[in-house]
């Protein structure tokens, strides 16, 4: 019998609001990143979206 067998589908767990907020925030961030990956958004834009900071654009023109 494993640890997971001790829980039923409707068990309640005490969670602090700050922990719940952090879990919800991380889930939303992950969903946005996964949607960007599925839609083939360039990596630079995904990094900028995740960090909130603009990256310098590198000109490869010669």
C-alpha cells in the first residue's frame, strides 16, 4: 500500500493562502509558456514574457 492510497478523491487539505496563491500563479505562468511553445512563438519572446525584461536585439547583418 503506497502513500497515494491514503487519499480519496475528495480529501481536503489545509493550505495557507500564500501557498495557494503561489501554486495558482505558477500554474498560470506554465500555461502561458506552454501555449507559446505550442504556437511556435520564438524563444526570445517567451523568455521576455517570462522574465518581464526586454532583451537586446542582435543584428546579424553584414
